[in-house]
C-alpha cells in the first residue's frame, strides 16, 4: 500500500471537500490509498456519528463510499485529476458498528470517456456493512473557482 | 404544513441520529414536516460543507435525502415509528450551491409490509440539484438499546 493518500495529489483549489479535502479544517479527511488493483480507506467514525446508539448513521457510510470512489477514480485517471459523483447507490447490508475502524475497498468497474464506475465495500472487521456503486465523472473545469489572472491597464 | 417536525415524535432512545436526531448535540438536526401528500425539509448547509468552494459535498446531500426519507416513512407509518435505510440511490443533477437554503421534498412511492419506498427531490430555489430513491425498512427492535428492567433478588 502506498503511503501518500490519493487526496494528497488533489490540486489545492479542489481540496476543500468536507469528506476528504486536506484543506477543510472542519472535515473528515477520509484518506484513500492504492492497494494493488484495489484502493483502500481506513476510517474511524467519531463518537457522535450515531444512527441509533452503537451504530453509524447512513450519511457517513454514504460519504465514505462517495469520497473513496471519487478518490479511486482519480487514482485510475492519474495524479491531479478530480472527479464528481453523478450517481451514488448504496446497499446497507448490516448495521455499521460505531466503535470500530471501518475499511472501505474500491475497485474500478468501468472506464468510458470522462466516466469511471467504482464499486466499494465497507467492512467492520469481518462484517460487510455496506456495498456501493458510484458513477464518477471528471470534474468540469467551470466548477473550479481558480484565481483569475487579469491583465494590467 | 405542520409545525412539529416528524423527528420530534421519534422515541427518545432512537433520537440520536447525527443527521436528524434531536438528542445529538453535534448533529445536523435535519427537520422533516408533512405538507399535504408530501413531506418537506428546509436545510441550510454549514459554510464548511464544501465539495469545491461554493458547492455542497455529496455526502451532505445524501444525508439530507436519507434522513428526510426515513422521516417521511415514519410519518406514513404513524407517530413514534422509526425506519432504517436498506438502499439509498442518489442522482446528482447539478452542483448544489453552498450559500442557499435547500428544500427536500419527499413522496411515498410504495408501502409493502415493513418496507416503504420514498422518492426525494432536493432543490436550491428553482434549481433541481439531486433526486433520490430510498428503500426504508421498519427498524428492527433488536437494534435499539433500551434500558433493561431487571428483577430484584
């Protein structure tokens, strides 16, 4: 497994995601890594990420799958690329324990033009908690608020 | 539109959801209301709920759809009921602006046994940002950590 997170290669102006951006001070900093043909992310939910006491709320599991998938797509497309999500589909298979390290594993299912489809499983130890399929699309340039270079006089 | 949020009727021991639980001090407190045949939720993202600057990260949109759907299912099934999510499917149609009040509207699509399917649209003003379909299932009793009544000697 590589030591540098995929998200560490995101350009600064697209590194503010609450889920995975290294420049979002309030954010979750979900880190994705290459691991052979797959990608892997280890994440420990915060104590307040509750659904009902003892279990993780669905939105966090969805966020983990979403950010890990777009990260996996970026790793596939090459350093510095950035993807957004067109479709996120999550099956919740078992209640996700709150007091455990979660492991998300991603796999590239399809690459076609600007689109990359990624499947993600989320496990807590041996328990498979959720399974996702994410359609990622290369981020449109006009979504990025880059500093404009203005001419003088 | 009723003034009491659907989540206000959740029993105390299942009111800790980070997305919508009134007893989660750190949480988002997503509030859902009945509105005729539909349900409605108005929510203003926090400034740090960024995807790229100016837009909302997908995980928040997914959380909003998820919690609003399970709330809508609870409203359909009757006060005090509580649902969990079996499947969450979200189409992201347009980048969701960060500096806007989002409006999620829910509609019951199917009721079958313990299962209720809810569709949800998310708009910012006139802009439809996302559309979701959520399969909700009545919460299993064994998921709830109720205080046990123990006999004396």
